[in-house]
C-alpha cells in the first residue's frame, strides 16, 4: 500500500479513537518511522513502507489509539526553536508557554547579562529557550522532580546550552539569591478538574499539573516568596489557566507588585500574568 493510503487509513483509525489532531498525529508517527522530513513525504507518498517499518508504524498507532501522547511516542516535542526530549516524568511543553519566553526576551536586551530563574523547569523548556536566545544571561532552573531534572540535563547537554539546574521546592534551593527575571509555568489545575481524566494530561505527572482546590496554591506560594528573590525592579511572570488571570493579578497586586498585567494567547485567553517588584514600595523606573 502506498504511504498516502497508509496515512489516510491511519488518520481514520485515530479519528475513531477520538484524536482531535488525527491527521497530524498519524503524519508525525509516519515521519518518525521513515526517518524523513514532511517535505520528503509530500513528494514520495507513492512509495511503500518496508515490512519492518509497517510493523513499527502499526505498533505506534495502536499506542496512540490507547491515548498515549504523540510526544511520548516520539520521545520529543518542539518548543520555541528547540527539539526537547520528554518522557512520562515531564510535562509536554505547550505552545502557550512560549508566551513566557517572548516576555523574557522583551525584558532582556540581547547583550544583557543578568540572572534569570525558571521555577518548575520540567524538560527545561523555558530555561533552555531563554538561554538559547540570551546566551550572556546566567539561567538557573529548579524542579522538585529529580526524574524531570535528568531530562532537563539531557536536553541542555544535547543542545550545548549551559543552565544551572537545582533540585528542590520552588525557591528553597536558592538561599538568598536574587534574579532580574523569575519565570514559571507552575501546576495550576484544580484537583477536581474533569480535564485531568482526558487527553494527554492522563499520561503526565499529576505533580506537574495539580495545585490544590482552586489550582492556585503554587501561584500563591511563588508570588509571596518572589520578593525575597527579585532584584529591585525585577519581574515575575507566571503562566496560569485561561480563567485565572483576574485572581492571579489580585494575588500579585496584594503582594505589592507593580505594573501588573496579563497577556492573551491566540485563542483570546489571558494565559500569563506578570509584575515587577521594588524593594520597599512603589518604583520609579
Ligand atoms: C506545569 S509543569 C511545567 C514544566 C515546564 N516548565 C514546561 O513549561 O513545560 C510544572 C513543573 O513544576 C514542577 N513542580 C511541581 N511542584 C514543584 C515544587 N514544589 N517545586 C519545584 N518544582 C515543582 C513539576 O515537577 C513540573 O515539572
């Protein structure tokens, strides 16, 4: 059977299994088995799998039909300009998290050399993307999960990017250190959220997703301790759920942050909120 027909049948199988991105999923799995680019496939879709490729493709398709995320099947996910290894110990980096990277790049001019912190780094996504773009900055990344940090270390080594990785809970491993910019995509899902039993999140670590009854426990912790770890006028920027921006802004304003604002994603949802902190009150610059 020609590859284009295999792709059509695979897409139908994944649609029946409930995938919302069936065609894309099938194509990514096919490209991984072929070891070829999408461009190659478009001009060679009249070719056929070798027998062992057909078997491998079918095995991957069956796992996808059972709901396993494509990123886990491939062992990687693209984030910003980087191909990152991921596994069951890490969150699969999401496109909306790139908003935090965009925010960071706006605040860090190209030649600036300031300390930057990524809390809850997972696969290292945010820290590595910032380091890739702002090589002069000293980037530190923290995660509570030793298994996630192994993945982050591996990604940094493969990409040739130097980031300091520390294991521990939020600011705890940092002592008195202060940063110009603190970024975090913390867990922010409510413990009883029905989405936890749907789609890719079923295969991701609960500790990367859930944060108390209202989803805001970790955000409250980060906002309350950030002033002890920000340089004067330094920024804290947090990702949060699509319906949490009002609460996150209120939490930051109550903690004394200035210039608090949120930004919307491509769907029009406010997904990141940020503010800056001046020691001892309102800032002037
Ligand atoms: C939503 S995931 C974000 C991962 C990654 N930054 C990304 O955007 O793809 C949250 C991360 O926070 C980590 N985490 C959860 N609780 C933590 C804690 N108390 N201290 C440090 N990291 C924590 C989890 O292990 C997980 O890697």
